[in-house]
């Protein structure tokens, strides 16, 4: 029955009773076909007794139900994907490297993408800004492999702290260097010095530091071996074999790499304390690596009290020789100066026979110290016995004074300037590794030679024991520095070489 124009009264049965609903004619709930429309005009479309209409309605209901289900399924899939993403984000926060270790910081999960992203970025920035000293490597410790996994190929060298061999990793066929640590001076088990060598090397991951692959053990507790990348040469053996010294461009390439590696070590609070040409390895690709961390140690600011008996004599700084027990990275910079001098002439620069002679040779090159060039040197323990010549004015103007040009005739002014700064008696006048890298010497012509253009040399280590010209050994670890009498440095007394001439003046000042 029609009521009014715009609506139809529909009778429908709900439960037992009958209800009357008002439905708009073109209600979107029931889109009407024209056929059905025609039927409805004569008779109620919802009449119970019309099976055709009921079939259509049932069909529409099924379609509607299908649509509802599809929509619900789509919604469920969306939620599932969201949950998955959230779980992934949480995992990433906990183990950025894919480790399943504990989270370093909890990442807040929030719907507010912008604010949570900003918070995460802030945490990341804070973590990056933390000093590296506070970070400890995790997950790198585990049971060591046995040395039997390596086949020894040939012996390379016996040093003060180890026997080094060339060896092959049996499982991979890779050639490595195997250094057996000499631990016999450690009655109480594993010596702290051996641990220091391992710990500092493990922390010192840099392209100019020898790569420690792993530590392996023999049958006994004190059978400890360092497995390192193998390098064909050490700089000392190379200089001994070469007919001519390196070219200026090659010297720059070598120096930049040593100082680059050292700058990294110092930035990690590691002092090497035994820099010398035999501890600098080179491969046939012109790459240089700092090796031998037997003397290396962490230091602090202010520097702790440290042993004075460090650094092989010829590369040892004047403050160490004069008995300083508080010293810093400047001792490594002095050694760099000695290495620079050795690269220029192929010969070690300051070859003292003992500590007193070493000091004598140093002063012969640099001129004796005075209160302007090295304020406070008098307070060092061994300086008390030092008798200086009455006129101890610097041999050249400037602070630090320039080294005598006659000793380094082929060096440019910038080069001589850098060498003089590195070999400044006063540690405070020496450049830091960073300052050294920025020195104009490296920017003037000839420029450093590209590493790939570096000459290659036949390897001694690859075939036979390296032939070594005599050089003094690194100091024995754990020993006390000897009592020294420097009275003779300028007077031809006990330790010094009487009558030594150098740097344009005579040391015997009588
Ligand atoms: N990774 C390496 N690849 C090739 N040769 C190496 C390697 N490591 C060391 N050597 C060689 O073995 C020598 C001795 O090694 P190292 O300096 O580590 O031992 P050391 O006993 O501490 O020496 P030192 O006499 O300076 O105290 C080096 O001078 C070098 O010739
Ligand atoms: Mg060595």
C-alpha cells in the first residue's frame, strides 16, 4: 500500500510480529532492478508469499554478506601487516647488527610516526656522540682455535717478544703471519703485557694497523699465537735491501700512512711506545701497517705514572731518556721524527750505544736544551746530573730551532721544518699526529706518490728469514729503568762517546 509519494510502507515479519518500516524509495540498501520495480508497483516487493522476490532478496543478502566478509578480511590483513612492521621495528632497535643480544636502548613504539622517528633519531645521535672509550666490544670472545689449524711455511723473524712465522690456514688456504708470544717471564700465568698486546690490537682496527685475525692456542696455557694478515716486508729490511733511498714522493706516502695509523691509535687513547722501522710492515701494494703492539698501552688524561723503559733506544725521546715517568703521545711523535730521518738517508738517525750516548747524539743534532727551548727540563730526574755547556744558546733561531740544513741537504724548507718540529727536545713543541698530517710539507710538490704506483720489492719474508742488520732490541718489559749518570754527556764521561762531533759543534766542552 502506498503512503504519500516519496516513501513505501514495507511489511516485514520479525519473529512472530509484523512491523512496518519506512524505507526511502531509492534507498541504497536495496538497489532495485526495473523488473522488480514493476512488480513492486503492483504488489509489495517484500511479500512473504512471492518466492521470486524472496530469491532475489536472498541473493542480495548473500552478496552483501560476501562483501562484508571481504571487507573484514581486508581489514584483518591490514592489521596483521601493521603488527608485523611493529615487531620488525622493535627487533631493529634491539639488535642493529642482526644480533639477538639485549637492546641497548628501548625504542618507543607509537602511532605518532613523526614524534617517534624524531625520538629515535635523537637516541641514535646521542649514541653516536658518546666517546668511543665507553664502548666495549661484545660477542668477540669465544673459545680459541688450536694452532694445528695452521701449517707453518717458514720462519720470518725472532723479536724480543715473539717468534714470527709465515703460515697457511689449512681450512681456507690463506697465508697469514703467526706470532708466538714469548710469555716465559710470567710465573703467575698469562702476563698482563701479552693481554695488552692482544687487547690494543683488537681495538685498533684501521687500514694502517696490522689486522689481528684471531688468537690461537697450543697445548699449554702459555702457547699463545697471534694470527695476523701477512705482509711481505718490514720497512727496516726494505731500507737495508734498497740501493737508493726512497724518492721524496715515496717518503711522503710512507709517512702519511704511519702518521695516519698513529693518529687513529692516539684518538683511541693508545700509545704505541715502540715505533721503529722494523715495526712498520709493507705489502706489495704500497700499503703500510703499524705492527708490534708489545709495548702499547692505553693512557689517560692526565697521564698516569708510566714505566720509563719503553721504546727501542734509537727511537727513544729525550724526556724518556731523562727519566720522565709522566709522558704522553709526544714520545711516539719523536719516534716518527727518527723514522722520517731514516727514510731520508736509509740509515737510523741517532744510533746511540747506550742511554748516555743516545742523549749525547740527540743534543749533537738538535743543540743542547735551554730554558727557552725546553722550560722545565731541569726537573726531570736524570737532568740533575747533566752538565750543560756554559753557552747553551740554540744553534738556530726559532722555537723549536731548525735542525742543521747541512745534515739534510735534499730536504725542502717545509720538510726540514716538519722534521725539526718532530725532533723538538721539548715534547710540548712537537706536533700531534693530526697537525703532522696537515703540515704544508705533504701539500707541496712533489706530491705523495699514489700507493698503486709504489715500487714493489722482492719479499724476504715470503721465502726466507729476514736478514737483519744489527739494531738494538726493544726494552725488556717489566724491568726498571737503570740509574743513569749524564754528567758525561758534554764532558766525555762514562757512557758518552768522548770527543763526539756533530751539528757543527763539539760536545767535549770540558
Ligand atoms: N704480520 C706480519 N707479516 C709479516 N711479517 C711480520 C708480521 N708481523 C711481524 N712480522 C715480522 O716479524 C718481526 C718481529 O715481529 P714483532 O715486531 O711483532 O715482534 P717482536 O718480538 O715484538 O719484535 P721486537 O724485536 O720489535 O720486539 C717484524 O719486524 C717483521 O719483520
Ligand atoms: Mg718488533
